[in-house]
């Protein structure tokens, strides 16, 4: 009998995909109909991600799709007034954070199509889903580019990987911005000592909405992150924007010292930046890898600094992330 299993299940009236790894006592669940959100991951008795109270709340409550599990973001974070310029064209995105801003894009709320799943000792348990802008006329109305997002979640040897690709199947270069927003379940309070390590190179000055207000510099906090910053008192709704080191291991770690386990999260160089965020609606902490800094197309800085870029016709951007528990 295989260690791994992958397949569809019905839960709370929704079709979900579950991946299991019996040897590692690990399982993951995602809901393709709501942004392909990987909303639960448990391993060796630890709840790694903060799930919603119910799948129906994820579906019905305003902005719940942004608040639990692992929302997929394009563009990540806010676009001021929903507007920006790229290659001489003005883009006007819907103001889904009234009255002023566009927030997190729409791929995190719309349905994805499952194109395959399976399980074997060699491949682990996996599922592949796709999202095509061309399937949504309302998106093409303000973002007329035929981008195709393909994501594979793979559970193997107790580690959960995301292997992704974004391809431009159109004929024009498109503005490109992508990010992930995992909410890691962190037991704040009760005297728990919590340490965060990030391979940080510099910190950007930002507002409490993560808008950039200056250029990045090495800071006391970015230096502290290298060794382990205490985050038990990190402010609710507080955020930090960090430029990652481009050298060596790119694994971030949240260590629960009293309970003697660590959440590890690794992402590749496709994501030069990470946003740190503590929500006030759940005992969780987010490490959000981004391809650009918030609202980069509207910033007066060199694109090499901010990550503002395009994806050419026929180009494909690939990335890999992984999360696991260390004890």
C-alpha cells in the first residue's frame, strides 16, 4: 500500500482536493472553487496553516478569501487608486478595497480548474490546477492579457511544495506581479517565545498598508532577523517589507521555543521580497513572498530596485516554494 494518496472529497458542500502522506502524518487540503486556496496543512500533529472557521465563510464573508490558508495574489497587496502605467498603457483595476485601492487581485477568489492529480512513492501526492484570464471576460476587460497560471501542490516526505508557472499566451508584453500570502498558525500569547529568522538584506520604509515611502536600507530589524527576531509583541496589523538576500539558503523559520517546533518556509529567487504581517483576526503570522514591492509600477524608483517588470509574449515564469515542520 502506498504511503501517499490524492483525490477529491466533498466537504461542507464544496469539492476539495486532499493530499495525504501517512508516514509523515501529514495532510493538505485545497479548494479549487475558491481561488485554489491551500487552506489547511497539518504535519506530525502540528497545524501549520490557519484554516477558516468554515469553507462557507470563505465563500460568503467579505474579504475572507484574503484572510486564511494560502491566498494566491496577482497583483499582490495594494494598487493605489487601482491605476498604473505600463508600456504607455493605463490600467484601471476595480477598487475592491473601497474607496481608494485595488487589493490582491482576483485569482484568489475565482474558480480554478483541476487538470490532474495522483500519488506514488516517486512523485508523492500531488494536484495540478490552472487559472486562465481568458476564461474571465470581466478580468480581460481591464487586464487584456492571456496569462495562464499553473500550480502543482506536492506533498512528499512531510514537506509541502508549490511548483508554479505563469505563462503569457498573448501577443503583447503584460505587466507582471505575483505573490503568496500563507497564514502560518502561530500560538501568540500564553507566554510562548516566538522567534522569526529571515535571510534579510534590507528593510523598506512602509505605511501600515505596506505602501513604500522610501528606499531600502539595512536596519536594526533586518539585522535582527538574520539571527532571530522576537515577534511575540509584533503589532497587530503591523507589516514589514524586506528585500531578501540573494545568496545562500532562502528559508525563513518561525520557531516556537516553548513547544519545541519550527515552521520552515522556503521560496526561490523568483521572489526577491517578503512582506511580514500579523493579522488581528487570527493567531497567525504571514510571510508573503512577492515578485515586486507593493504598488511598484507607481513608484519613482528604478525597476531593478522595485521588481516592476513585464512578462513577454510566450514567456513563462517558474517558481518553487516549500513548507515543513522541524522538531
